[in-house]
């Protein structure tokens, strides 16, 4: 419906431009706003409380790449969430933050967040508008305090005007800063992989025989936790990785419920081509290694997900070498090349510009 409104609007603009002897605006230069993919469920995020606008999005993009959000003005959100790496920290097992400090977890991708009910590997944040506060104040990530960030933004020559364009006032608050960052992150929608094109029934696009076999194997063995089309159930599970040297116990740190020990949020399987290393601690470097973990190396932990426990005492996912190859081929259909190259999401200076 929105697209028809845009097209009708263009016809009206074209007529007006013809009358005024002006140039018709290029459709690609129009800000698209947030559009729900047709085969996706309804978003969880409450857009009625923070509508995505062009000015708000552009402010959010500027803030996402702003190193002044860190204590020594060297680390931005984009430092650990790189677009070409599916908005993860490519080449790092765990986040690499201020003063060259290392965290204990692999950064999760900024992708399809409008459908998330909880954030971070432990689900410690339940609202996207609160998400950005955590890394800003984390001593090993950005190491700053929000009041200090606000002072920096208020005294910057550009930000008061940018906040006014986005929110109608030059006043800069933590709530407005967070909502602007949310608007940028909400636009990071990945929905154009080969899988999506097949599901949409696009002409000439179909799975190969191996991909189709891998898809069936996936539906029978993996979809309980990695449910379509987001390829995550958004819940927390113990996948038998075991305790790491950092002693990270996952969801337990938030709930203090013993049954949550070693449970971590299920990550999406989209764009794995660019997301290595894998797991919450970045301990597995290849996708083949991830599948071997489920085939051979799963540990018997106290809260190991029941789906991995079998009556004969074994654990994991039974998988032949051929099934593994087929599954890898299917997982590669979830890679969305347009997402990691989308100009709209690129560093300020490309994409849409506020005049």
C-alpha cells in the first residue's frame, strides 16, 4: 500500500515539475522508511512510540558512527558492528573496546532488530531504545557515562541542529539519542537472500537439489530453535558448548535462575558468510566447525537443551557427511549480499543526506 502511495505521489510531483519546468526526483533518492517484508511476521518494536523518519534515521546513523560516544573519543558503535561483516566485529573472537580491552562475548549482528523481544546474548535488555546505553557505559567497550556524552553532543556544532530536525527541538537528551540510534538500527533489515527470493516465488529462482535436501534437513533438525523466516526463536538455550575460560554463564547472570546457566540467545543464521567467528564466545572459526560441534563435540552440561538429548544416552544432531554438505549449501542461501552493501546503511557521506 505504501509503495502505491509513493508512486501516486510521484505522478503528482511529475505533473507539478512539468508545470514548473523542474526536474523529477529520482525514486532511489526517496527515503523508504521502515517497510515490513511480506513474508516476515509483525514487528515487536512499538513504532507508534518512535516512528522512523529520514531526519531521525540520519541522526541515528551519524551517532552510530560517532566516536564521541566513548570515553576517549576513539570507539563508536560501528567499531564493533561493521556493515561488511554483517554488523559484527570481523576477525575478533570477542569485542575489542576502549584502551584495547577485550570483552567476553562475540558482538551480535545489528540485523532485523524490529522482531527482537530481548537483546544481547543474555537478554539483559528488553527494549531496543535501551540497547545503546549498555555498550556506552560498559567499562571495556566504550567506557563512558551518558551524561558526559550528552555534554559532548550539546557542545558540538552540528548535533543541536540535527536533533532539531529529527525531534523538533534543539534539546539533546538520552531518550532522544537512544531513539535516533534505534531508528538507524531498525532500518537494518535483511530480507533479500536466495532463500527469501525462493520463498517470495521470484521467477527463475529455485534451490538446487543439494540446497533443497539441506532445507528439508534443516526443517527436521534445526528449525525448532532457528525458526523461519528470522532463523531464530529469540529464546535462550544451552547448546552444549560448555564453560569457557571467562566463566560466562549467560542468561543466569540476568535471572539468577540455576536452570538458565549456560543458556544464551539463539542467533539468527542469516548472513553467516560474513559473521565468523561463531558462538557467543567466538570460539568456532568456521561454519563447518559449527556443524561438527553439533555432530561430535557437544558437552553434557546440566541445562543442555532437551532437543539434543537422546534416549540412548547420546547427544547432538545425527548428521552424515553428505547431509552436512547439503546443510551447508542451504545455509549459504541465507546470505544477503545486498544487506552488507546497502548504501542506506553505510557510513555517513553515502546514502541519504540531510540538506
